[in-house]
C-alpha cells in the first residue's frame, strides 16, 4: 500500500542529496568570487616545427649572439631580412637534425681527441682575448666548450655519412685540368729572399757581409740573424709572388737575374736587401703543380652534392612546418625593436 509517510521520507532524502551535491559543486568548482586556479602559461609561438623539436624566437636570438650578428649587421630591406631569417632557420634545422641523426645512429666523439682540440683552440687565444670573446658571445667557458664539442660532433657525423668513402680518379683530375686550363693561368712570378733592417747603418753592415770577397756569408743565415721581418726565421723566404701582389718598390726585382742581390732599397718599412732565387714565366701552371688543389676542389664538390642529397632526405622525414605568421611577426620585431638596441 502507498504510504504518504514513506513518500515524505523519500522527499527529505532527495533534498539532502541535492543539497550535498550543491555543496560539493561549490567546493570543487570555483565560483566567480572564489580564488581562480593559476592559468597555465601559453607556449611561445614557434617559428618552425619538425619531428624532434621546435625553434622559437629566443632560440633564433641566441643563434645570432653565438655567430656574432649585431643589429647593425642585419639586412636593411624587409625582403632581404626575411631571406636572412629563413637562411639562419634552415641552418639551425640542419644542425638539430644532424645531431638527432647522430644520436639515433650512435655516432659519438672521441673524448680524448675532442679535449685535445678544445685545448688547442683555447691556446690560440691569449687569456684576455678569450675572456673578451666569451663576454661578447655571452657564454661561460663551460658553455663555449659545449658549443665546440657540438660543432665537432656535427662535423664528425657529416664526415662519417658523406665524406669517408669519396674518391677521385686520376682520369677525373686530368679531365678537369684540360677543361679548365684558364683557371691555372699565372702571371710572371719570382721567388726572393729578404733582409729588412730598421736603419741604414745596419743595412750597410749586412750588405758588406753579403758582398765581402774574403768571406761571403749566406743570405738566409744573415736574414735569420739580422732581419726584423716576420719571415726572418725561415731565412727571409718570401715565396713566389707576381708584380701585382707586392708594393711598387718590389718592381725592380723582376728585372734581376736568378742569384743576384739587390742594392739597399728604402721604403716606409725600413731598409731592404733582396736576393732573387727563382723565376717563373707567365703561362699555365703544370698539372703536377695544381693536381692537389684540383683533387681538393673535386672532393669538396662531391661532398657538397652528397651532403645536399643526404640532408634533404633527412628533412623530408622530419616533416618540417614553417609558421609564416610567426615568422612575419618576428621579422617585424627585428626591424622595429631589435635594430634600435644598438
């Protein structure tokens, strides 16, 4: 039988459940007057995305700093600046994809060789100039070392993938030489030794030693002993040069005979004594003289061609997506704000 009392009890229970649900809703879901949950920061807009990563404006600015591109170095025209941005982005993409490829294929650096190379590069800087260099780049010594290691690793990966087994045949070398002989045309050249003195008195003393009939001293030995020129330590050897490659006061040397010593010649650098030790006529350099340079040139071109093919395949697999809206905004930022920081 239907009981009004049972209905009333059920209604009370339903009301209690309803009030309980409202309370839970109020506690869990903040009202307009309650404290809001902290909003998640929006991710910066990327310039380009690909499998393995994204490149953001901050990454680009760091790259500019590392390669020491100042605001004043940027192209002035908007179209040129955009091409510049795209070129740098392409370079950054390639670097990242090469490092990813190296990691996937287990290509690593030899730590001992790497440390030796970093040490050698470091020694090329005087302590003060290295500190200035790091300050200019905004890098610590540790960060700089990591950058060097990264560059060496990229070089190692590229070499292992595109440079190890490339060869150039003798036939290729000779064919190139015959087809491009105009590249090897050379003007008349001479090879000479030099002794440079600061004053005329010293120059006369050395000249007398060279011309002494009683005891003729070797030109190269006197150059090592008395010359103040940079090449003194190698006996004053200037190597081969043409008229166009030297100051005007060298012109008289081209009329001298092999083995002849010049008179004392005064210039803004001091007092010179020269000795001509060889002469080469104008003409085409012989194949034997240029074979090595031809080989290096062909090897480099083959490496470039293979690298282009290899990196393009990697790029295709990486599914690269540029963000044109973000890139245009970034170019505008470089024009309106970044240039004004210098």
